[in-house]
């Protein structure tokens, strides 16, 4: 069944590349998401469209928690809100339960929260698909490759090996896998 979820936590170029690299993800929209009330400002995020028969919401949230600094309440959290934006009450309950079950697997407390999705503003077309258009750029090598290498190490059953073949011949340890 086709579903969607919005995820934010770090640079949307990084988040876009991570979710574009997963089996079962059919589309990733890069841009800015706003929620409601005190979280109504736009924050970098992506909307992930996925086939729940190929990849579960649980797996997507777990990948998200491991591929951004989900335990760091740093100064840029307004621009990079650590969040799962949901489209229904059922999704909200499921996402909150999933995050709660992962609290014990991290050394520090997770700051990722679940918020209702309110609105989306797409990035300019010329910066979408940033990683796959520019994999050799220093930003991609320094910041995105470690996250994609983590996919190969920890989530290989869901990693699209065709897309990641340029990375798959080595063992990787990244700061995100701790």
C-alpha cells in the first residue's frame, strides 16, 4: 500500500539521499515542512512516499533516527527540526510508539518528536536530487556518504545496492552508527 511520511532532522540534501537509497521508497520530495502552533515555522525536511509492503514505517523511522543527530539538541534545531511529520492520527500513534521503542537503543535521549504535517514548500528544482547529481562534491563525500555507508552496514536488507554500488566495497563506521 502506498503511504507517505515527512521527516526532518538535518540537511534536506542528506535526508533526501538517504531515503532515495532505500528499496520500497517510490519518491522523495525535498523542501521545507511546517507543523502547527510553536512548530509552524518551516524546517528542512523531506516527504517520503513508500510502499508499506516493501518497507515499513518502523524501518523508515529507525533509519531516520540513525542517520541524523537525533539525540543532539544543537543551536540549529529550528532550521533542522528533528521530527516525524504525520498525515493521520493512526500514523501519529504508530510513529510515537516506534520512537518510544527505540529510546533504549541510543546512548542519549532521543529528541525526535512527532508533529502533525501542515504544509510543505518544495526546494528549487536545481537543488533537488543533489546527491545523485553530485556524488563527488566535497559536501556529499563528507556528510552524505557516511550516512549512506551506514545504510549498507545496518540496513543492507533495505538498501538499494544498485544506487549504492559506488560505496559497497568497504566496511564503514560512522559517527551516526554509534
